[in-house]
């Protein structure tokens, strides 16, 4: 298979499994670093060679693979939008409480 096909499969099948749960759970920098390392190792295995850190970023950019930080941020934003738009009374109440807490912390 070509690299393009492998990267497409990795993006559609492997990355969702790797990042499962990151949209709803807090993720600290150590976990982010660990996830990015796993992504970099997968790229290393696909390309069969040692690459510099900047090369990984260039390859990801070329093939449209976001960094782990960008993917977690996008997933959290999408989760928050769906959560706030939910018609469930529980979700609406929790959403209002969270907004109130954010406003309180902003002014304190």
C-alpha cells in the first residue's frame, strides 16, 4: 500500500481508538506527550526510518494529520457543543451551572 492509503487508514481507524475518551476527560501534559509519542512511533513504523521532530510535523501537515494537541482540542470543542445542545434536562442544568462557574471564576 502507498503511504497515502496507510495514513488514511491510520486517521480513520487508529487515531479514534488512540484518542478515545479524551473529549470528555481531563488530559494533562504527560498524557498528551505520551499520545503524541505513540503517533510519532506509528509514523516511524510506516516510514521505516528515524526522523527528526520537525519532520514528523511536516509529514502530519502534508497528509492532513493534526497533532494530538489539536485533535484533543477539536474533540473537546465538538463534545462541548453537542453537550450544550442536548435536549436532556440534566445536560441543560449542568451546562447552565458550568457557564455560571466560568463567569464566577472570570470575575474573581
